[in-house]
C-alpha cells in the first residue's frame, strides 16, 4: 500500500481530535491573558498548564486531564461550558468542542450518501445572471454553480466530479494559488471548514480519505491541519487575480440552507460603481468567452 492509500484509509480518531483540540486551545493562552499570576518560572510547554486551566474551569485536575486525554464520556454540558469559557473559545470552537466530546450518532448510510443540489436551487443559481454564485456541501464539495461563477473561478464542469472540491483545488491546483491574492487566508478558511466537518462526521470515509490525501500531498495542508483551528465564514471580502479582467475585489455572503443537509449557497458581488463591478459586467457580457478565460485558473 502506498503512502496516499495508507493515509486515506485511516479514519479520524475522535478521541485524538478532542485531545489535540483542547491541548492546542490551552497552548495559545498565557497566564496574564486570563488574570493568573506568572511568577516567571520556566514552562516546559507553551500556554497554560493543565492545573491552571482546571482552576479556571472549576474542575479537578484529574477530571480535566482525562478530558484532554480524549475521554469525554459522560461529561456534562455545564462542564463543557465552563471549560469553553476558561479557554475563551469562540462560538464555532464551542460547537466543535461539543461535537467532539458528545458526538451525535450519525448513520453511516446518511454520511456516505451522495450530495445533490435540488433542481429548484439550480434554477435559482441560473437566474442570478450577474452574480457569481455556487452551492457547496460537506467537505467543501462544489455541487452546483452558475455561468458567472464559472467565468470567475473556472468551469468546474470540465473537471471530474471527484475533483470539484475546494480543498483539492486550493491545495493541489497551482492555478488557484494565482487566482486568490490572499491564498494563505483562503487555505486557512478551507481547513477550518474541514475541521468543523470532522467534528460533526468523524466516521465519514470520504472526509478521512480527503484529509489523508491532502496530508500526504500538501505540506501546507499538514501544517494548517495540525493547528486544529475552526471558524465559520459567513461573509467577507475576497481579492482575486482574474486572467481576463485583472484584480477583483468581491464581497461574499454565505447562506446555510435550512434543510439540515449541510449545504451552503455562496454569492459574490462588487461595490456599486467600482472597477470590480465594471469587470463583472464585462464578464457577464462576454458569456462563454469569459468562462473559457476563467477556466485557465484550473490549469
């Protein structure tokens, strides 16, 4: 078995994920950050000691140690909340901690089910003629998109279905390193989303395979994955370097669908009257020619 196959066949260990997440969150805090005295003694590890964290959370050192070793069995919501406050977790990090410590039971058939975009959603995307928009599912899979998205990001129809995935594109396709001016931030965002998915679906074989492959093929992915950072991106600004119209500054909005299928609609728009707005208008008017130019991001 080669390195890729070996890494891809490994499943995600929920206990190890919980242990590393708590350890890395504790390591980023200093005593002065949480109002504890620092007597200047040499610290063998960065951040707070387990004893200090347990003191802040109001739990015994032995209890917290068991939890940080990955044993979340029978931990109460109140204790998790106390630990989350002590670690100064964000809302996304709190949710991730809960998923790791108190996992919900997911049927494997549901986890492995092929994701699909409803016909009405595809029609909605097609109706957004001047707005780049696409639909993503779990693992960053790209499920559907409109003509303007193809003009900006490349025509994903030219790729095999398995390659229509943001993590694969960002980490394994050099063209996307050119497309995103702030590639490092895009890469970090992608890994954060995959971390959230791993907390919710540790038994997802496709996710395990994706993480294994990227860990083997991309040193940058390995580095970011080891940070255990999680966050949700709902809106913001992306700076792109388009092969046809040059630099674009686009505002994006993410809308999580309410159906419980973990799909997200992402739209992009430019500030009215801006150069980027004019560039989008030109791309819309050029039709298939713009799509072909956008596809150069995939080469």
